[in-house]
C-alpha cells in the first residue's frame, strides 16, 4: 500500500462506519453504543483512485491509568505512531466537545500529517458543528457522511494535499478484501492419479482463535507474535470485533483471527454481543485451522463442546489448546485425563490434537504450531481412487454391510472428490437404506488406515444410474 491512514476521534463519531466504507466491506462492528471498537484493526482500502491501508481505532477517552479505557487509548496511540497520516474525526451534529480539543492537541504533537473531517454532515443541523471544528487548529474541516458516502471526493483531495505525491504512488492494484473468499474445499482434478501433489509447507495459512470469554485468546495471539498487538486484561469479553493479524512463522505467512468469546446462546442478550459472536463465526468460516482455547482450570464446559462441534460442522480443521497450564499443580496426570476426555467427548473428529500451553509464559507455543501444521496437512490429504477401492474391498470383506428388508446392501466403489476437509463419494445399491452405523464404521476405518486424525471426514452416498428405470414392464 502507498500509505497508512489511522482514523481517530472520540467514541461514537463514526470511525468504524468510515472504516467499513473505505475497506469496501462491513468488517468492523457498528452500533449506536459508544466504545464498540476496542482493538485497532487494519485493512486494504480504496478511495476513488487512492489505494492505501486504513486503521480503525478505539475512541479516545480520558481515563485512569491501567483501566480498560486507558489500555484502549494506548492502542490508539500505537496506531497513530504506525500511520503515515491521521484522519481526525469529529461529530458535526454534536459540535466540538472538550475531549475533541484535548485529543486534537495530542494528534498535533505526534508530528504526523492530519486531515480533519466533520462526520454526520448530512443533517442541516450539522453545518454549525462543522464550522466549529475550525477551532481545533487542524486546518479546514471536510464535511462528510460516512454512512451515506457524502464528501468522499473532498476527503480524497485533502489526503492528496496532505501527503503530496506519496498519496498517488502506483502499486499493483489490489481490490479491498481480495483473497478473503470462504474456503469450501477443492475439486480434485484427477482422483484416479496414483501420485498426489505434495503438501506445501510454505503456503499461507489462516488460523482462527476461538473459545469462551476470558480463556486467553488475545493473550495467546500476543504471545505467538511477540508483541502486545491485541487488547488484553482481567475483564471478560474485552474483544468484540474479529481482528486479523499478519504474522510469519518460519518461512510461512500466517493470518491470525482473534474472536470475541462465545457464550451459550441463551445468555447472549445484548445486540452488540450477538454481533460480536456473528463476527466470530464469520472468522471461523474464513479460517483453515481453528484453535479452540480451553481454560485448563475449567475445561470441557458444555459451551466448549458446542464450539468444537460447530468447527467440525463447518468443515474446518480443529486443534485444542489447553491454556493457563502454568496454573496446574499435577500437569502429567491432568494431561492424560484431558486427552482421554477429548477422545470421548469429541468423537466427531477422533484423534483431534490437544496441546497444553501457557500464553502468559510462552510455554508450548512451538508444539501448538506444529500441531496446527500437522492438522492442516491432514486436512489437505488426497487419496487416489485406486488406493481407496483396494482398501474398500478389504474393509467390506472384513465387515460386510447389513441386509435391509431381506436384501443385502451392495457397496460398489469409493472416490475422493474434495479436500479441505476430505470428502468422499461412496456408491451403494440403496443409499436411503444404508445405516448410519455402517458409514461411521467406514469413516473410522478411513481415519485409522489412511492416518486422518482430528479432521472432519464427509461421506456422501450415491447410487449408479439404472438404465432400465422408468421403462414399462413387459407382460
């Protein structure tokens, strides 16, 4: 990107609404409640012919040291340091408030180029408030409406005037949001080929971190990347938006998605929390591997199992991280118990990898990433049709399908049609009569014989076309 733009201002002046408009997608949560945004988030953005990176920030507030509001303010200060230019946003309808003046002085002292914008200017009552913004001493206020797209041309001209030639430096065009398509599996071009493509350990990887509130998800990401990138603290439910963080593990580019804590549906009452959970589910669908963070001191609550089941149903590759391992007194005994519970309580992805970690001390993080890569490799596994049918012949001979209504079911052949997760088509004589228990037998045998632990396996039943179907019976 040619430059970085940080959007700052008081709470509820429309920063996230403007961020979404520039990013070209509804990425940030937007609500009338002040202080919705807490972490800073960045995304590729476009404003007419300009291509840049935009950073959304928490609302600037005066707060006592070490409070949540103070930690949010420090995140905004980091965004200002990181940016090439600052867009200072005020509410034209409310006019200039004392906090606007305080934070305008702070932005001015940063030494960064500043563009002043008076948002919510679509109302007639906003004219006076926009004019009042001159008092801040940040230059001419640009009247805009982030919600309705008013004043975007004037905002573009102001950015060019503040940055000069740098604003219009040309780079290979990248559409906002490019590459963020939902991964729904890959067609296998030649399922009969005996030689399958080798796993590429340098391919970019997307990982979502999910779990109940206060399990340590944001702390885990900060420990992995080695910096205080995400807001953390003792309060439950700090994270609201799903925040993506770029990272490099060895030679592998990785995008980490932090998500809001997911509580039981019956306890989710507020509209804002519902939006946060929906944003987290969206992150799961964008990810390839999903790390389920469990509090090792209170693991396998009902909600933990429901989250893991959701990941399997979405077809993602799950890995369990038992966090807060530094608080455990008898780790070896507990680890054996937890792994036994993992097998017993999560049979839908038998063999799921589970790693004890401590986000506070950094213990176990390398093992966690190794488990992620191993699971991702299994998730991408392809098996040739020849190998599958040689295996199927042995599996059926060892345990034949049952007779239903006096007629034995015939299993004809099997082929893999998808990866990510592995998906198979099984041709049988009567699909509607095939017992679910026999399909489970085949799935479990597939896991064991082809080493497919811990990932969803999907089997679709089909029948071959009957060339005589529909013909009148001869007398």
